[in-house]
C-alpha cells in the first residue's frame, strides 16, 4: 500500500496546482514503487507536472514511457 500512499501524496499536490512538489512525489513512485498499480497514472501526471514546470523535454520523455509501457491504458 506504500506505493498507493506515495501516489496519492503526489496527487494531492497535483490537485492543489503545486506541480513542483507533485513531480517530486511522483518521481518517488517511479523509483521506489516501480510495481505499483499507479505507474501509468503517475507517468501521465508527471508529464503534466513537468510541462507546467516548463520542462517540456522531461514531459515528452514521460509521455513516451507511458505510450511504450501502457499502450492500451486510458491514462
């Protein structure tokens, strides 16, 4: 459940438009909880956060990872 908790921590920041903090928490999901059921949503939200933070290259990388790993995911 720790991976879910980490994702929802990032999601709380995301919903408050705290994109820098959200990106930090979402990165922790990818690094520490790589088998979490929230990886596709994490990549999607992380791409949005990076875009909002002006880091379009990282946003593009996360979108590519999302498409490559979860081609049929609604995320």
